[in-house]
């Protein structure tokens, strides 16, 4: 089997590439290495993958690259690329439209004339917003709370449009707060661990009582593999969630315990776009994909803290 993985140098993408290569897939990896966060971390992600795997990597921009060449003999597309971040989406909306909507449409249009058997699209729980019903099911009406969520929902709809009109075999996975080694440095768990290890303060927006459904990265990779290989109706949308509810304050206490350090908190008001709670129903994932999460939050955090410590020791 041959896979194209977009966003391959990123947090989830690099784990997915590593898993695919270890499972014997031929992997075409593409990433334009945008400086949304330190490109050096993306380069480290790639280096970690290449130490154990052989992949074909392309440093290319999906807005302009010749997709026909990338898709040559590809069986499955894992579309992980996109512009992340809720707060930044208020100021840089045009970039989010380009990277999350226009690129997805361009990729789907290219796939339409190929023999690709599945496109797995990385969506987000941000499409739900403050929906008010938990755990949230896929058939509930989305209501994004941020421009980022709007663009991910639009890209989801494009996957559905191409599935219905052109029989492009898409599956959209709505990720719920993914964490683990290689997590993006703008994400809360990454910043919390670094704050604990360096003694710097952590800006906490709101009370810390915000509830999240955290999902470990290895479980997300497993969901992608199931979505790529199990026969489901084109245009299907599935939650990928950890199946639990954890407050930010709980995460802080766990990281303090794991590091043996106290985190200095810089308390600030809630910012626009933040939601009070996330929580995804995973019945559909179990029924259609045979998938369920296996890594509890505390175990996943222990692995993430260990990654941070090893990374700091390596300089």
C-alpha cells in the first residue's frame, strides 16, 4: 500500500508517517514547513521518523505543488495538513481559508481523477463550539466558536460534497484535543510541561475549570488506520475522542506531580473562541471502525513529560 500524508512533519502527521512506514507502507510525505511554530521542531519530528523509517519527503506548498505527481500510485491520502490554532484565526483568517479550505478543495479535485481508495481528513472538535450537549454526537448541529472551527467545518463539507457528487471516498475524523510527544508548542500541555521544567509562568485563560476530552496521539493514529482500511460510506464523519472529561486544573496537578515542580500560573480573562467544554461520543467510531481509545490521560501525560525531558537533555 502507498500513502500520501500531508502535514507530515507536524505533530500528528509525523506519528502517522512513522506508524505507516513501520507497518510496511510506502509513504509519500509532504509538508511546507510553515513557521506557525518553530520549524526546528518539525525538522526534529522528521529526523526522529527518518532514524527508523524510509520515506519519500517533499518540502512543498499544497497551494501550488503539482498534486498529480504526489498522488501517483497512491492508495490512501491522509490529509493532516492545515493551519491550526483557535486564537490566531481571528487575526489571520485569510491564511486559514487558504490552508484549510482552498487546499482541501484542491486536493479533493486532484483525487477525483485518480484511483485513490480513501481520503482521511483531519477535522476538529472545534466544529462543535459550545454545543451544550455532552458527549457530543456527530449528528448534532455544529456551531463553531472561532474562525478556525468555521474553516474546518467548511473543509468537512467539501469532503461530503465530493463524496456525494463525485464518489470521492472520504472520511472526516473530528479530533478532540490531541496530546503526546511532539505536540505543537502552542498547545496547553506542551506549554505547561515547559513551564514546569523552566520555572516560567503559564498564562491560564479563565478559571482552569474548562473541561476537555483529551486524546492521546497513538489512539489518533489508530483511528486514522481504521478509517483508511475499513469499508465505510463515503462522506462519513466520526468523532475521535479520549472518552473522558478532564479539567485544565487536573492536567496542571498531574504535570506538577510528574515533574516534581510547581507551575506558576498567570491568570488572565477567557479569550474569544475558547469553549467551556468538549466531549465526544465515540459510539460511532466503535461501531463503524472498531476503534476505541486505549491510553488514559495520566499515562499519556507521563509519556509526554518524558519526551520533554529527553528533548531538553539532548539540547
